[in-house]
C-alpha cells in the first residue's frame, strides 16, 4: 500500500522543450528567417543552403533553434546598443523643465544661481540695476541655449564652467559687451550663446570652476605641497645623516692615524 506522503511527493516528468517534435509550420518559419538573413547579407549562399536543408530535415525544436540562434528573429527584441561613455557628465545635466525664463532688474537686481534649469531661451533685462546668471550648478533644458541680455545703464554678469561651449555676439553702445567669454567647450557640453544690447551698461561672461571642483583642486594643491614638504624633510634628514656618517668616518680615520703614529714613536 502506498503511503499518502509518497503519493503527494510524486510528480510527473515534464517533457524537454528541446525534444518536442517540430511542425511543418515551425520549419517554414525558420526557413523564412534564413531567407531574410541571406537577403540582408547576414549569411552567404553556402551557409544558407546548409541551414535551409537542416531546417527542412529537422525533427525537433532542439534541431531548429541552433539554426537561427545568431540571427534576429521577428518578435524577439534586438539587444540594445551600448551607451557611449560620458566621462564629462554633461549628459545627465541635459533635460528638464525650465525654472525661469526671464530676469528683470529695474533699479535693483536679480540672481539665477544654484541648481536651477536653464531654458532654451532666457531673457535678462536691467535698467539702472544688475543681474547675475550663474550656470555652474545648473541643468539645461536643451543642449542649445540662448541668453538675450538688454542692459540699459545697468549690467549683467554670466558665469559658466570652463567646459561649456560659449559664444558671445552682443552689441555694446556707449557700454561694454564682453566677447572674451567665447571659447570652445568639451564634447557633449551645452552650447550657450550670449547676445543682446548693452546701452550705457555692460554684459560680461566669466569662466569659473564649480565650487566643489575649486575646493577639490585647492585640496589637491595642498596635498601636493604637503607631500613635497615631507619629501624635502626626508631629503634633509638623509643629507644630515650622510654628513654625520662622513664626520664619523673622518674622526675614525684620524684616530687610527694617531694610533699608528704612537706605535711608530714607541718603536
């Protein structure tokens, strides 16, 4: 008599999918994939003939599957192409909803700085006032950004990172429009075009490192100086030690020389 536990533990053997018999429709589907592959240049005629004959003579799924294992099959997603590396980190700063599209300062001032999102088109207007636009910590709605500045008896100061691609094309009338900020940037960096009009005022573009980058470089310089100081101290210690050894050798040579002279005098 079979116990209840042994009857519950028994399970029927599952069929091996590779050993399942192939149908004519499945053979024809494989043949169609092979025809597409030879038409696209993925297979030459000799290999196509070999695989096609093998497809029509295959008896099981296990014989059909290897014939198209290295070919794109309709309904099966193709592997995604590898994403190119982004060592500069600009890709993750492109995209987002603009935080502000305009800055106005009339006998006062405005600031746009920190973690804000720059729109494709930003307009700055100052009348007997000043504006500050800092892009070092900002995100960008698009890779192409235009900042239009209109400074009437006022000023606008724009600060960008050294890696940003900047182009300045504004006009200064009885004022200044700083064109020195136009420099080619890093690959993948945003392109910032500064344009507009400065009338009895000024617009400047300045390139500065981000605060954390500036701090990192400052600490790096401090570390290099400390290492150099330690190296110089070690060199001085070695030099002092070498001089002590030389003096000790000289004293020892003089002592031996005096002993030899005494011995000669005794004889």
